[in-house]
C-alpha cells in the first residue's frame, strides 16, 4: 500500500495541500481544454455529435487525447 495521507489530514502542511490541489486542478483543466478542442474539431467538420475528429482528414476519432488519426499521424 502507498503511504499517502488524505488531503483532509490535519497533519499535512498547508503548502503541501495547496500544491496537491493546484496539481489536480491543473490536470482537470488541461483535460477539459483537450475535450473542448476535440469537440470543436468534430463540430467544425459537421459532426457536433462526435467526441473528436481528425484535424487533417476530418474522420471520427474515439477519445480526446489526440488531434490526428493514426493514418494522418503516419503521413499516409
């Protein structure tokens, strides 16, 4: 088991809790920006119901972590 104290642990220094919170917040905001960018790409190619679309060819992509499909990323 990991020896991780919960954020609500009163023995943690305030600075450590602040850093933990900021890190989690930044990760969540980065994920949200990626999701919104992916959604915009899909909408821009005429498919607002899709989660994501390739920025090069406009095909559907599952997930929001990448901006190009495998085919376009390989340069084919």
